[in-house]
């Protein structure tokens, strides 16, 4: 056991590291404030701006047909649901924050499929189908 002293020393270092880390965690950190959280947000509600939901009554139905979203300019209120109903071909419902590439929602719909998307927060959103560059729309949640 000629390594025993080394192991002991290493353990002490690790232990010291743990204690230090705990001390840091216990210190209040004003940097991690809750700036992005909406004060009126209900507990347990999703933080994403838009989420796919399995049930709910849509306030608007958008039909995918003739290579377009109809209507393509959609206004909803915060908390409302849009139903996207594909009546022809295969398309995607791809929704991102206006001006952002990274989608919040990206789902493929076969013909006769539909999806419910709930808008949890106010904002402007770009709507598109990834397969057909001409299929675009705008969603505003107020
Ligand atoms: Cu399409």
C-alpha cells in the first residue's frame, strides 16, 4: 500500500472541494434573479411560449391545403389554442419566435392529421412548413 498516503491526500483535496462548493451554494446569488419569469404565471404551467397540447378547445383552426396555411395571419390571446388541420399532403407545422431560427414547435402532419398548439405567453411568432418554403404565416399572441 505504498500509494496510501497519496490516496489519503487526494481524498482530503476532494473533501475540501466539496465543502467549498457547499459553501458557495449556500451563499445567496443575486445574479440568478427571476427576471424572465412572468409574475402572473400559474404554478405548474409550461414555461415555453408555445406547446403542443393533447386536449383543449381551439379558438382558431388553421387549415393546411393548397400549399398554404389558411388563415396565415393569426391572432390569439395568451393561453389560447390554435388547431392546425392538414387536409392535403404532408407538411410540417414549424413555429419559432419571430426572427429566430430555432423552432419552439416542429411537427410533421400527414394528411388528415391535426395538432393543437397552445400559446402560453404573449409574443410574435413565425409559422412555416419546412417542406414548402412558400408556406409561411404569422402568429401574434396578445
Ligand atoms: Cu408543406
